[in-house]
């Protein structure tokens, strides 16, 4: 794990402060960036999102999809948690906290925006950082790649309908055209570009070297996007600083709850730890780059929804590192229940 990845929370916090400062010192600059839109898509942010997403999509190996049937339990847990449980529990937690628990602290229109951002986070399972978490738990790299590849394919078709259903259920107007356009721009096209790049590069060594070269741009894109978002959100945060902590509460509960559910299911089904740990961590982590992109496209750069997705980035790394530590401490528990090697190979 690189120094930048290990201290991602610190860099995000610094980017937030930088954004708030720039927004106060040069508001016209941030406003000009926000105004650069075509068909509800901010051109500056679109470039930054591509810088974030494209390097990840190069890592999607379509040949790994042939191995789906070799160890179905871990993949089944991942898919059920990611697509049938996580989005809906995140929406429920958002509604519970922002319409009930925090109702007296947040204006109703802001509450709806934060709920929308939480829904977008919950419907976007991790595709990149999970490789880091898998490595830290000594996970099966090939199986982790399989899980990510399958999730990315499912995401192309399932993300928009699930988000639309949950936004509609919470009485948030769903701009279907913008939602579909966002999925095409920030999931389907980067995935196709990644597959085309893999084909052009050929060998695994060349693909790995290419990813190493372009990966830093993913972090640059993330930091720059956070600076722009907080440049626009600075006034709101200065007037109501506790909003960051309020948004973090349902995200934290969701993260630990989803991990506990997936990890316990893997233990009960005797899934080997090298698959169980990444399987649970995929569901816990979020594809925050996609969530940020869609929040901006649907609700705007200065929206509460966009702010909520960025708070997800802020809390994710310390949460995931704590879960990695827990998974490593409980490795021996899985060894006692592991299936015979002939059944898992």
C-alpha cells in the first residue's frame, strides 16, 4: 500500500481545506468551473472522473469471467450483498437519520440531498481499492479480480435502475436521462476503453506497467475533484460544520454492518479466508469515484448529494484499515472451518 493510499484520508482532508480556502479567496474561479456544463455534465469534472475511473477499468480482465463456477460461494455473497442488500440498507439508514434522528438539525431540502448522496454511495461497490485491501489480508488476487470484473459488468446494467428505484422511493425526482448518461459516460465507456487498452497492450506485464504509470492520475483526479466540490460547498460547511459528522454516521454504521454480514456469511458457508476477506471488503468499500460523478451530474457540483459522496471518501480509508486488521486477527477462525482444498480449487 503506497504512502498516498495509506494516508488518503489526510490528503482528502487537506483537499477539503484547500477547496474551502479557494472558494473564499477566488469564488469566481470555482463558479466558472461549475458553469462549464454540457447536457448537465460538467466538462472539467468529467475529465477528472475519467482520470479516476479509467485506470481501474484497465484492470478488469474479461478472461477471468470464465472462472465464475470454480468458487461460487464467495462470488454469490458479494453479488447478494452488493446488489440486493447494501443499496437498500444505505437508503434506509439515510432516511432514518436525516428524516428522523437529525430532522431538527438539517433543513428538509438538504436532508433529501444527503440521502440521495448516500444512495449513490450504497449502489456503487468498490472496483479499485479492494485490490489493496485484498493484498493486505493475503487474499486470492485472481479471485478478487474475478469478483471485481463481475461486479463491473453487473454495474453497467444494475446501477441506474437501483438508484432510480431508491431515489423514487425517497420522493427525490429522478432525471432518468441524466442518470443513464452518467452511467454510460462514467461506467460503460471507461470499461470499454479499459478493455480496448488491455487488448492493445497484450501481455500481463505490459498491462501492469501501464497501470502503474496511469494510476497516479486517478489520485490526482480525486483530489482535484474534492478541491472543486469544497470550493463550492465552503460557505455551507463554515455555517454548519457539524454536517460532515452527521453524514458520516450512517456511512460508518453501514460499513461495519455490511462487513459483519458478509464476513459472517462467508464463515458460515466455510469459504476460505483468502476469498472471504476480500469478499466482505468489496461490499464494505465504495466506488466513490462513480458516486461523486453521478451526484454531480444529477444534482450539481454545489449539491448536498455531491458533498455526501465526498464524506464517504473521507471516512472510507480508516474504516477499511480497521476492518483489514480485524480480518487478519480472525484468520485462524476460518482455518478451522475451511473446506477441503479439492473443493475450493
